[in-house]
């Protein structure tokens, strides 16, 4: 069509295509202006009768005259080609504008008022749009909204439409686009102006959240969601949305037309009220004309100077003066932040692993910066579903800033949007959207972390900057398999087994990729189903292979540290690897937590408590971090403090078996047997009789004189050991509590032969105090690597 002439319109370029036809920019040779020519799909108007009817309806639409409605000029036919001539609106569509992420509320309200004003006039003339969506709303070069294709959905039978910006096909059940259709239209009922109210609600939702109200991919799922499920409240996706805007959007999207706004005029009143409220806080109050006359030329010069200074500060925000001059809150220096779980906007729950992987990667990258405290994954994952306002989260986590974002993947393209929020005032400091193909996901993660570091103005050491920008080339399929394994590794026994399979798959795809080796090292090192003498050598092999490929991998150093500690009893190498892991990632709470356990096992109580406290700071909502501090007190023989600490832990998780176990052991050591039994029974029940909790209850029964109850549990534990691995040292402790010294000491050799991981507590565990001087104990004690 380019270069051809339809009537007196010369076709210049193609500008859009969709189910209603192809749109070209053309030049009107008579009136010397550019116009938009929409060429209807071939066969749309099959005979002269339908063509006359279409012309009549099109001319009725042409009578719509409103600054926010695209004007229709005429309808004509030439050489079998049917075409409409309309106002040409240069600029982008709202869909293209949303490619940069959600809009600020002020812009949502401003554009919303213009769109609703257009609907109001059309509805007064009895015309319903029927197909309002971001692609049918143009944003002019002046930033104003123009509604396109008004009423044409009724006139033109739709064909399937699939574009890069709309992954759902349009339904043929009736005019409209499936994700924006109201329930009554999907059910084939007659529609009125309230159908347009629903679709403008869907558009406002997308403008405010950068997500469709019903983001499912399959048409059947979209229909089911529209008919039966409420949309996620907009403020759950974007906490900067005001409650009033959320109320307006959700009222528009009510499934019952009778509960929506009953007219565009009614909706416009509420939007204008919200717009007035919003601007009242930001309007600059200038002096009145009388004041100008009184203050004279000097005041004019002074104001001109201020405006010039403001313009300068717009470019250079020296010392925050720009923000102060313009009345904006100037955040204090940011030295702590939390990365909230990125929202999966892919419409596929199976993609959660990728969103979580992006979250964890950003936490890891930022955690490597020593001057920045970054909250660990286990604490922030509590906010994955139903998070409170950001200011409240900032208070709970004691952080200066929050990073939140979303991830979507479709057609080999990954899109990430992130926002940096100043926590105390819920003020957005920075926002950006990124789009990359599957080959460039890892560089995107590093780019995102670097942008945040730049925004909060941190000074990095050369080593920290080098690690931040280090982007090794990785096979995308191998990285994908690794992310799936990492997502599953903290789950159930079945999920952990699947994580191992994904790590192995990643290695088979790319044997030079280090992280899955570290994943396998962690899997075997923490495996409680295998005898340590079998599991630990395999773990060590994988950890060393990971470090052979990448010496800068902190998780591999941490895995090797744990192997040297629990498996090899090589205290010096363990210490060195813990230090190296923390040097590479000082924000790793798990490294601090495990190092605290190592230090207290070595009798270095003060250092242990310092690292336990750091783990608590980095992971304040993770109960294991809190309980570890309790165990450090216990092994330091500070039993009252241990009990106090673990009772505090129960505020985070009232059903923590580990916390009750620590309380029980500490109470037993303090000689308060009733409290010890009560807490140990609770730990036993909550853990469903786990071997590690059974031993504490057995000890409590035995030392309290309830010998028959202790022996009954001992018998059950021995029966269990025929089906699954039970550390021999558990039986040693129970026999010591029962006063059976010979049986207890006899089991020490078995524990040594199996490399029982619990032997690391020989030096600090009070249960062994009664046999410390025994030569047989001393042999095992020195064999493990301890000295008196």
C-alpha cells in the first residue's frame, strides 16, 4: 500500500495493525494534512447492503467531537478496498507507554480523567466503545489521551489478534478483547455503558500496577478468572497507590454491573476529587498579583534566581538541596535495605522459581557490600503473600530502604521492573524497567544491583566493584536448571531430591558452571538420610570442584567450611573457609549463623555471640537465626539467657520445635526438670517424634527419674534406627542420662567410625561432663581434634 492513493489520500507508512484492520499514515492531498487511514480486512463488508449500513454507523460516530476522542472524517471504497479516514494522532499508545512500567498515581488519575471524559460524551450520544484497552488509547506528544476506534468494535466482526504486546488472542464470542471484557459480555448478555466502566477499570488497574487485572495466559483461565475470581488488590502490587484510587479501580471492576459506577459522569466526579486531593499537596503557591506589585522588581529578581537555582539543582542535586528547595523529603543516608520477593507477572505459577531466583541473586549481589546491611532471603520471603505497607515492613526489618519489583517472561524475553523505596516515608527514590532475552539474564541481575548501589551512593572497594560487575558467560539452560534446583533445596525431602536432580542436569548441560556443584555440595553435606562417612566425601568433592571453577563463589566456600567443621573435624581449614565465605559475602546470614556454631563448639563464646547477633540483624524474621543465639548461650553455660532468647524466638514461630528443644535442654541443665520435660515434650510433638528431639525428651525423663518413660522412648528410637540413620551419639547421651556409663562409652567408637557430625559438640555439650576424665572418652575427644 505504501505510495498508493486511496481517494485523495496518499499512503505514506504503516503505523499499526490489529483485528480491525491495518492503519496507515497518509497525506490528504486536498486539505494538506496528515490523516490515519484504516484499511478494513478483506471480506469484512461482503455486499453493498452491509457497506451502506457501515457507512451510516461510521458517519454517526464521526459526529463525536471531543478533544480526547480520535475524530472520524469519512468512509469510502476503492477497487474493492474499504477504508476509514480518521484523525492522525502522532505519539505512542498507552500500551507502549506501559512498557516502561507502572505510571505514577498523578499521571494515572490525569489520563484516567481524560479517558472517562471521552466516554462520558460518547455515552450521552448512546455510543459504547466496547473495546477499550491500552492499545486503543494514544498518548499525544503533549501527553494527552486520545481514545481510538470508538464504537468500531460493534461494527466490525473481530478476527483473532496476536501481537508481542498482547499474548492473548481476542475472543470471537463478541466485540472486545478478552482480558478487558466485563463478565456480562463474556456471558453473552446485553451490555450498556457500564461495560465501558469495567474496561476503564481494567485499564486503570494496568496503568497503576503494570499488570493486567487477570494476567492468566490461557483464554479458558482468563474467562474463569473474570467470571469467578476477584483481582489482586492494586495496593498489594504497588503500595504507593492511594487507598482511594484502589477503591475506584475495584469498584469499576465489580462483577455485578449494579455495584459499579453507574455512569462515566459518576466515575469522573470521583477521579476529579482524587486529582484535586493529590495536587493539593504538590501545588506550588506563588504570590498573588498584589504581592508582586508590593514587592517590586527586587522580588522578581529574587524569584528568578530561585527558579534558576531550582533548574540547576534539577541537573545536579548537590547535597540534596534540590529536594529541599522543591519541598521533597530528603531521605537520610541508606545503609540498610530489604529486597522483597519479586512478583511473578508471567501468569504461570511454575515460573515462581525464576522470580525467587531473581530476588535471591539481588540479595546476594548487594550482600557482598560490607557497608550495606541487606536482609536475608528467609526473612523477606515472609512477605511473598499478603505483605503489609512498605513503611511497616521497613520498621519490622529495621531498614532504611525497600527494593520491590516484578518479573515476567514470555517468548524468550525477560522483563524486570524494580523500584527503590525510602522506607520511613514510603517515597519512591528510583524506578526502572529492563528487558532482555534469555541469553542476558545474568548481566541483567548485575546491572540491576549496580544501579541500586549507584542510586544510594555507596562507595565500593575495588574488590566489591569487581565482584558486582563480574558477569561470566553461562549457558541459559544450565542456569535455568540451577535456579529450579536452588528453589527446591530448602523444601521437603522429596523436593530436596528433585533439587539434586536439577543440579545434576545443570552440570550435564554445562560442566564448567560452578554454582550447581556448590548446590550438590550443600545437598550432600546437609543430608540426614545418609551416613556422614558416605555423604561428606561426596559433598567435599563437589565443593572443591565448584571452587576449582570459581574461587570467588561464597556458597562453595561456606559448604566447604561446613564440611571441614562437621565432616573432617579440620578446625583450622574450617575457620579459614568460614572467613573466606564472609569476606566474599559479608551479608550472608547463614554463614554468620553457622560460623557462630563453629566458634561456640571451639569454646570461643564471645566471638560466637557476635556472629549470632549479626545473623539476627541480617535475618530478623528467621526463627533459626534467633534459636542459634539461644544455643550459643546454652553451650556457653548461660542457661537463663538461653531460655529467655528461645522464648523470644517463639514470638516469631510459636510452633518452633528447635526453640522448645533449646528451652528444654537449658532448663534440664539448670535443674528445673518439670520445665525441661514440658518444653521437650512440646519439641517432640511438634517435630513428630524426630530423632533429634527424642534425645532431649529421653534425657529429661531419665534425669527427672521417669526411667520407664525414658526407656520406652529409647526402645522406639532403636527401632527407628533399623529403618533410618540415627547418629550414635544420640544413644550415648541417653545412656549417660540413664546412668549407663559403659553402654554410653561403647557407642563413642561407633560414632567415631561413622564420622557422626554431633561429635563436634564433645567440647561444649554439658551431657558429657560426667565422663570427660574417662580415658576412653579422651581417646575419642583427641581423635576428633580437640585438646584439653
